[in-house]
C-alpha cells in the first residue's frame, strides 16, 4: 500500500510564518460505492475514486481544483478559468460528482446538532 501513496508536497520547503499556521485536520468523511470523500477543517474537500485511483481536491481558499489522474499526473486549475473556458471530459465528470458530494456534506452539516 505504501508504494501507491503519492508524496504530494515532499519537495516543498517551508516558508516564513508556516510554523504559526494551524494545520487543517479531517472534519468529516464518508464512503460511497465510487469514492471516499474527505472534508478538512479548512474547507478543502478531497475525493479519492476507487475504480481508477484518481483524486480530486477542491480548495475554496485558493479557488482551485487539483486533479491527480491515473498516470499520477498532478494538475491544478483555477475554478474561475474552468468556468470561463471549460475543462476536459474526465475532469468535468468528476467535478459533477464532487458537486453532489459537497451537497451531501452541506446537508449533513445543516442537520447536525449544534
């Protein structure tokens, strides 16, 4: 299993002030027939798809979507540019799925006791 883990950000050096930042942690997760959905406390949503091992990462702080494809190629797109110019079919279908999963997360959050 360890050989399949992608070490994202392993070659990035820390910046000044990073030691003061609070690291996000897993706030909520659930599993569907197609994927596992992870919602972090900073608003980021990561969806790991079972069938092809692709991953979609939605970052509201950056207004960006990152996609790791079957070949482990990592690409990040600004959501505003996707809205303006569109995206490939592969990314589009996963983003439609992500919209449903975010709606599910929001409905769980709104129905949770305060």
